[in-house]
């Protein structure tokens, strides 16, 4: 990218500044310049945090990012419902190999549930399920009193409207055909669950704002339904915003429009996260001899106490991530599981 940006600075100004007769020509010229810069930059490897807009699927975001970055090598680390907003972590290029390590991290959300009725999707996009029960008798204090019942480790049944696959078919595809099947409950943990008092002060009666920290695979829509059932009035989500996915924070997220602006300006590096800071593993620094071995996928001697199966990040002297490795107790060495370095 540095070479591409340098080329952009040296290129004749007319390539960038010459007036065009139509906006259409201007758009195609800019796309051509962007594609040229990206092709000169070579493969892009990195992690980008996007602030997903409402009414976009996670796949929509990935598709748009692929067009902006001119590469198909992009994936995300955890689906967000179309109506939801907030942190969507994109792995680009060789960093897609890290997706499985990032996707299992805890998530944090800010949500608003509307008491009085449930819907078939568990959110505002679905159809109401009768009967409607007026929530006027339910107080904030009563809602707060039942929240401890939902904290901790337990099992949760995924909703029918979910991206989860059963026998190779996504649940929401079955739901749209009117099918309802038995779903196996999954183990989850609600680590933090509390009311958002500041937000609740300005919400209309019946709407309750809350914050939750949970393990990956937890459905906040289902949690809202469960709370509504416990209060005897039913409930569904009307707002959901992911504020954190592991160590990827909302204040580091950018819009797709901003991503495109930075790419066109040759400043993509400003959006790329320091990978070692967002993976929750210890770092093992390698000397040159071990670095060469790891680049070829070979194991290296462990020089500290470790437990069997423990994972670490193997980095060079500059702090660049080379691989994710696991400790092999039998061989007393770190064995690379995913090699990032070429």
C-alpha cells in the first residue's frame, strides 16, 4: 500500500484532477484509479472493524467490502441480524485464517426490548404473535429483579429465524417456508446483564433498554423473549447494537463509506487493526532460526512452562504475527496450527 500511495503522489495530476463531463465518467475514472492502486499494492492482509448499518445483512457488508477492496478474500467473524447495527469484524486476505479464533470471543450488546407482545422472528421485523398483554403493570424495578435469573451458564434454544444450519440448511430458510423443527439447545453464558438506566429515562413506556455481555452463539432476541415470558407479558427486540466483539471495539469501527474514502485516498492502512492486540493469546517472540521454521509450518522448542493444548501467538522480533500455535506436551514444542506469514 505504501508503494501504491507513493505512485499516486507521483502520478500526473490530470489522472486525478482533470474535470469530467459527466458524473458517470468521474465514477468510472475513480474506480479505475482505485483498482490500479490496489493491484499495485498486492494482496491485502488485515482485519477491519465495520460499523454495520441497519437493514443490511452481514453478507451484504462483505459483498460491498469486496467491491471496495477489489478482492474476494474477505469473511466476517460473526453474523449480525439485518436490523442490528454495530461491530462486524472483517478478515481480509491471509487474515481470514484467523476468523475461527476471533469468532469464539465474547460479545457485548446494547439492546431495547418492547414488552407486551412477541413476534415470530423475536424482533421488530416479524409478525406479532397474539395475544397482546398490556405491560403497564410491569415496573423497571420488577424487570431488574428478574435479570439475575438469566445470568450465568445455561442452555438456549436457537430461534427458527437464525443463520444456524441444520443438515446443511439454514433455519431461516425453513422458517420462511413455514417449517418448524426441533432445535438442539446450545451452551451459552450470560456474563453481564443489566438495565441501561440512562437510555430507559428517555424511552416510552413498555420499552426497556439493557446491556449484555455473553459468549459467542447467544441470541439476544431469544433472551428478550425469555425475559418477557418470565414477566408474563411477552417481548421482542426493537433495537440491537453490538458494541464489542472480543477486543474489537465500536470506537474503532468505521462505516463502509469511510472505508471507500480511505481506499480511494490510498490510506487503507489507517483502518487495519494491529492483529496481536485483538487476539486474546500470549505472545512468544521468535529468533531468526525459529522464525524460518515456523514460516514452513515446523514446530519449535518450547522454552517455558505450558499446558498441553495451550495456544499462543508466534511473532518475530518486530511484533508481526507469524502463526497461531498449540503446545504439544509429548514433543515439548509449539506446533503451528495456522501460519499467517508467507
